[in-house]
C-alpha cells in the first residue's frame, strides 16, 4: 500500500497515505466531540436546554458515524463510537431527570 503512488486531485499519494489521513481525521473528530461534551458538562447547570440540544445533535452524529464504521471499516471502531453515542443518550436522560429543564 505504500509502494505505489498515484496522482489524485493535485497531489501524489499512496493508498496508505489516505488511510493515515482518514485515521487522523477520525481522531481529531473524536477529540472535538470529547471537548464539546466536556464543555457541555461544565455548563449544564446554567444552560441545560442548550446543552441537551448539543447532546442530541452529538448523539445522532455519533450514531451515524458508528453505522458508517460498521459498513465500511471494522467492528472495534464501530462499537467504540456506538458506545459513545449511547453514553451521550444516557447523559441526556440524566440531565432531563434532574428537572433542570
């Protein structure tokens, strides 16, 4: 995968370069979700309604991401992302059960 390089949209890369890029992009995306969820956790008392909206969008996105990983990648990554989606839904339920909304 590293030996053959081919031109694609103005750059010459190997298939391994694309896989490296995809894994870095996925890692950056998941770190972004972690940061958003961390910030949401610290702001839940002041802005519970807004936090719930962010969490719903995050859960939906993570669930769609896990489906994509089940179809095109491998089960370990898909299960981790699905677990993140489920735990985000658990957080929504916990916030709503505290009657802060």
